[in-house]
C-alpha cells in the first residue's frame, strides 16, 4: 500500500533566503522544492503532504511553545499518516528532537527531523539530500522513534548534538552509535533501534515556564557567582562539571552553595563538559564532594536531552524526588543502562 508522509516545515536554514541582515526564514518551501526537483523525481518520492507553519522561525528562537506546537501537530495527525518529517533549523534541532521524544513516547511510526546547513535556494544546498533521505526513512516501519537524519546519518534524536557549526556533517551522537547510514543503500543498525514496549503514550503538556537552568564550571568560579545563578526561580539546574563529574573541592563555600540549594529543594544534575563519556561522580574526591552536597549524576545523557527531560517532567507536575528517581530511567533511549 502506498505510504503517506506528513512534513511539518517549522523554519530553519533549509527554507531561508538572504536578507540585509543575513539569512532569514522564507516561506513557500513547496514552490522552492518544485523548482529544484524535476517532476519525474518529485513523483518518484514517497507521497507527502507539506504543511508550512504560519510563523517560520530561525530555531535560535525556539521556545517551549514551539515544542508543544510540533508535538501536538504530529499527535493530531498520527493516525492519518505513516510517518513524519520535521524540517527544523539546525541550531536547536537536538533540543527539539529530545523534547518530542519525551512528549511522543512509545511511537509506532517514524518521526524524522532534518534541515540543512545551506539553504535550498543556494546552488550547493544540502537540503535536497536531507529531505529525500528523511522522507525515505519516514516510510520505514522498523523505525519507531524520533530520529535526526543529516548528511547520510540516521541518529537517535535524544542522543544527537550539533557538533559542528559549518560542516555538512554537523550532527553526531557521541554516546551512542548511529542508527543507520544512507550510502548507495540505506542500512539500519536494527539491534540499536528503539523498541516500543506498549501503546503510544503522548504526554503533550509542555508549559511555558522556565524549569531548568544551566551552570557551567570554569576555573576560578566563586560561590557568589554560583549563588546568584542558583537563585533563579527554576526547579532544576544542570551543573556542567569537569571530566567524570568533578568540581573544585578545595572551595568549601562553593560546595556549601550547592548543598544549600539542594536542601531548599532544587535539583542539581551533574553532566560532564566532555563531549563524550559518562558521569562517574564518586571516582574522585572532587566528585564525591558533590555527592555530599546533594548533586545527582546524570550519567551519559546529553545536556540537550537532560534539559528537555527535566522540562518535560516538571511540566507534567512531577515533584523533585520523583524527577530524581527518573534520572537513571531511560524514558526514550536517552541514556545508557
Ligand atoms: N540559525 C539556523 C536555525 O537554526 C541554522 C540552521 O538552520 O542551520 O534556524
């Protein structure tokens, strides 16, 4: 039976056009696509319906409202299409992939995010390959999760990170192997694909409040500086530490600041500043000092995925103790067991 794919065009470089102040979102993507693709190629693609969002954004403008919009859009059309493609700016695509993976759990259909580094209107665009690859993958019944497809790589969405600002292979999953590759043939690494364990479970609540902040350690950071960051009215902080989760244990005032915030009910989650690897908070005295201060390890979850997981759980109304317990539970494949 002929499959039908829904494409949501949210903005991003893919459809941008030059303006006096640099590239800016551009509308009528379908017209641009038709100009670039000969009619016989267009008809050879999986059948699709492209919906252009009324407010196209540069994804640097992403807000929880946009996540709500994307997830609800897919949920509403879930039973009418066989697969979904989301065209999105690359800057925050990793966040949006992670967020939708939590909002649309136990998917039984593919949701493939893609975009491009060079707009469709430019001669050297990478948009065509990315759109065609994503469309093709969105018809594959073996995929039951939110993925990111870019430059021939199929990646788990909530493991992905934008690791290069200008290369066409901008994305990777530093803590998880690629789910597949598109070369002459498309090959999936089937044993790595997410297997849904039950019926679809869509939790679309994504409130507009700020629930999560990020604090990055740097040499010479002071208790005063951290105190001012931790005084922000949010539920949880991601603390980006060194190596396996280490912080300056020679600064008791600094450690006391973390302890005070966690005593006051703020959740502080330890993630490494390293691109690859996991938190092992008690490997060094400089890490176990954080354990005593109430800081909890976030394992090998990316900052993008942890930010979204925390936002998701607090949006659903979970209390800090329950959120803490879920940090070590993989909700959608975002962490290694
Ligand atoms: N600033 C753009 C965006 O994220 C970059 C891109 O799409 O590649 O919307």
